[in-house]
């Protein structure tokens, strides 16, 4: 019986720490029930000019991944339409949750298992087909910040961009929810 108590205690100690995240999503849409025809992704100057933590390959991969997730969510929720608005997304900030391949190649002593808190900041601009500004959205996701998250929960994802990709999923869902609000009468 004592063996079972010890085994149960070890199982509890080895369970992954509860992860906490800080998420901010603000919208200033001037219309509701918006459908999207095209999605473009850009990287801010700060993201593009970073040379220490990531390289152009990381940026291209993240832009492609964000595009895929957003389009998939919009299609799933019936928000894509050939005559819809243009959605312009900008990666304002990206934070890896582990050292990137770019960092590993540059700095001795880093390991892919080195943990950290990752995240992403995305700005969105919705523009109607006729060029009318339909509004803006802002999203920020940072893993481990809420509730004083400790290093025990840091970097639990298997890749350097795990937290950023998790942020992309959350952003895609919240974006779709914001766009599909029924038009007010």
C-alpha cells in the first residue's frame, strides 16, 4: 500500500505544471458580419530587422503558418467570400519559447531544451473591396505571464515557435468570432 502512495506522489510531482497565458484582444471594427476575400501577412520592421534571435526563414515559416490557420478558420466558419474585404495582418512581435535554429547556430552552449516564455503580437486591418476602412484589431499572446507563471511551465512545447503557433490558433478563433458578429439593425 505504501508503494502506491509513493507512486501517486511521484505521478503528481512529474505532472506538467499548469500553464498560464496572458491574452489581449481588442477590436475596433466599424461593421459587423464581415466576410473576407483575401488575407495578407506582413512582418513589422522590428521583426524583419531582428538578426540575433531569428532569421528570414523563421519569419517566412511563421507568416505561412499564420496565413494557413487564419484562412482555415475563416473557411470553417463560412467567412470567406470572393467579394469580401481584405484582411491585412502584421506580425508586430514574435517571441520563441525555445532557442531557434538561428540562435543555436550562433551561440555556443544553447540547447533546444532551454525553456522560455514565447508569444506573439498581431495587428489586423480590415479593408472593404472599395477601399473603405472597416476597422482594426489587436492581439497579444504571451505564455506564462498571467498569474506569475514560473519557469516550471516554460518551454513545454516541443518547438521554438510552439507558443507563437498556439497564439495563432487563439487569434484565428477570436478573429472569426469578431468578424461574424451579426450586423446591428
